[in-house]
C-alpha cells in the first residue's frame, strides 16, 4: 500500500509531465488564435508555465527526488488532443477562438484541481516550503483561467469572443 508521500511524488510527477506537455502545446494555440489579446494570453501563460516547471524542479530537488521525464500525463494528453481537433476542424470559423478558450479553460481547471490537491497533501506532510511553491503555481493557474474568462466575455468597451462567435452562428 502506497504512503501519502509516495502518492504525492507520483502526482507531482504527473504535474511535471502535464506542464511540459502544455509548454509544447501553447505556441500552437497562440498561432491558431485570431484575437490578439488571446494570442498574448497564450504567450504570457507559456512563460508562466516555464516558471511552473522550474518550481516543480525546485520541489523535486528539495525532496531529494527526480521526476520521471518519460511520463505522459494521460489526462492532459486527452485535453490537448481535444484542442488540436478544434483547431483543425474549425480552422476558418469565427467561433474557433471561443473553442480555444473553452479548451484552454479545461486545461486550467485540470491544473487547478491538481495543484490544489498537491498543496493540501504538502501541508498534510508538513512540507511548508513545498506548499508555498505549489500555491504560487495554483495562483497563476487561477489567474490564467480568469484572464480567459475575461477575454471570452469581453471588457468594458468591446464585445467578447463569445458574442463574436454567436454573431457568426
């Protein structure tokens, strides 16, 4: 039977794999987006995601562990494949940016759940410094989700992508 610490390391490795998969996908999402603000959001989150991997590397180092760099996060793989399908299937559609946002938010919600769990487990294991690093990743994932919602709904001056997609019914 696995201990909480063993499960923690396993899930930490899953987060590491997921973040690296996202690093590969974000440039494609940025290129596929038509809306400039969405492109910039994807590019900004790429830089944040690189920081998430650096924090995870620090955590593994603090724990005297190393991630299995051959591992693929199956959940993230499925979410990213859905995003790729949307890019291909709706290449000329004005609704594609709305699909990109929806797909990206699925990814963010997956990461929010993963980092929330990891942080709680780190606290249970009395790994306070690790919990703080995980909380930084969690905060950035939550901010990215909020930014995507803001782009989808529009700002005070202009309509959002959801409204543009509806207009192109």
